[in-house]
C-alpha cells in the first residue's frame, strides 16, 4: 500500500560514520532539487544537527527526525512519515529488527547495507508474507555486499541471453582490485559475527549453506558449501593467476542465488556460481595467495578468541564513528571480472568497477541510488511488496542509476581470454 507521506526518503543512522557519508552523498545528489523530499534520522538531535550543518547550504533546512532503534513507537511514527527508509545502522542484528518490522507493517519501502545472512533470513521469514500484503519492498545487501555481484551477474546474463539466446550455466566472479579501508560499523559487524557467545548450529548453517537465503522450497542446487575459514588457493586458467578465497564471497553468492530463484531461474536451475580474489601468477603468486589466505583465517580466529578479540577492538580495528580518511576514501577503487561459461557455447565476461573506497565511499553511493530508485521508480519497479534482492527488485532501473550517478561501470565482452586483464590489474 503506497501511502501519502511527508518525505520520500529518510536516511536512518545519519550520525554514524557510514551514515554521515551517506548523508553527504544524498545531499550532493539532490543539490538544489526540490522534487525529492528527504530527512535524516537518528537518536541524538545535536549530533543530527551537526551532520546537517556540514551538508552545505542546499541542505540547511533538511529536517531531522528523532527516534530510537528499540523504541517501536518512535519507529512507527518515523516510517509513517516517509515512503522509503534507508538504514545505515549496523550490526543490523543488534539495531535493525524493529525498524524492518515497522516498515513492513506500514507499507514503507526499506533498504540497507546488511551483510548478515542469519539476520536477513530471520527478517525474510518473519516479515516476507506481510510485506507482500502491505506492499513494502524490503531490500537488503545494497552496498558492496552485494550489488557488484548481484547486478554484475544480472548484467552478464542479460547480455548473454541477448547475444546467444541462453544464459551462462556457470559464472565465476574474480576480484582483481580492492583498495581502501573500512569503518567502525564494519568492524562492529565483523566482531558481532565472530562473537563466540553467538555460535549456534543455525549460525553455522547461515555461514556455510550456499542456498541459505533462497526462498523456501528452493534451498538446494549444485554449489558446494561455503567455508569462510578456507585457506585453499587455486590456479585459475581463465584468469592466468592464483586465487584465494574472497572474504565477501559467502555473502554475495547467497544473494546471487536468491535472485536467480526469485526471478524464476533465468540463469537456469543448474546455475553454478563462486567468487575468489585474484592474487598473482607464478610461484610468487601462489605463495602470496597462500600467505594471505592463512592470514585472514588467523585474523578470524583472533576475532573469535576473547583475549585477542579485545586487543583487536582496542588497538587494531576502528571504533564506532571512525573510518578511513578523505584521501583513502577518494583514492580507493575496486574492480571485478565475471567469467560466464555456457554448456556447448562460448565464454563471455563482464567487467564491473567502482570509484572510491569500496567499504565506505562506493558502498554509500550504491545504497543511496537504491533508496532513490525505491522512491522515484516505484511505479516502474516490476515487483510488489516482499523481501527482495537489488537485482530481483530493480534490475535495469538500478543498473542505470548506478552507472549514471554512483561511479560504477558495467562492460560486456562476448569472447576471449581474460589473462591480460588479470595481469594488468593484479
């Protein structure tokens, strides 16, 4: 149910590091436009007003909305005033559940940066049916997790269908460049996800089941179990380089597989998908890949042990509200290549890249474009209420916005090897 509202978008959590960046991106996108009504929200009026004061003259009169993540009355009042809520408040398992509940019951569209499969599954199971009734489009994972993977595969498969009349039965996503930092919110989410007190069989299944986020009745397929603690390195013949496990792969791949199921299997019901990080070629590439894989697993072990966990929080990881400096954010960038293979057909590939630090600058730009699409493209979005992925909900509408306004690039090549690309960007 679309409802009359005071605002088109409320950016929730605007006082955190990621929230402040998202507010800057939204203010820059809107400029002097008056056709999209937006506000910033959070718990502290003084902090919100400080954020607003730094957004420039055009945002001087942007309203601030008070609320509390665990006060349902304040959240219900918030969502009743807007068509879309854009949330940057993580870990979402700690701070996001009541807001999703309020949006669903109000019929208010919602997007976030969640990369927490257990929490996302919980929100889908609790609210998916009611969201379909109220018309609330709930879209998780709208940042670096997992738009490049989700929209990248969608883009590749569309082009393959247009050119060859059939999709790729297998797609490999390979990260060739990932340069930047991360925020205190990302660190908090990582520590929450590795908290030994939260270990349960269901948490283990959420991390390892490749089809964990697929709709009920569609949670099976040809892909093997995920393993965040894998140190396996492989030589990728198509890339001409050694690869290591990509730490975001288990989350991203779940979203890609959910998209395939939600859209009625346009990629095929035997579709296979995996992600890895390109490291380098030769013996040196193999050694480096193995060392980095071992280092990441050691880091996860440290984050899970009480003593080293506290040391990481105190001396290594950024605190809440902190993040990379402006130079790091602006100089960062990321690049991925998607290699698609058809049975009895050619190999195709797509190159997807983004400007700015992937974990802060680029991710907030993706989130903002998702929120704007939910607000401005509402009548064109082909799906109704429910729990969606970015590609399943907005598809080409979001692709166009990302390329026009978020610094993302999507390029398709029908056939050829990709070794040259790997060596040029590793």
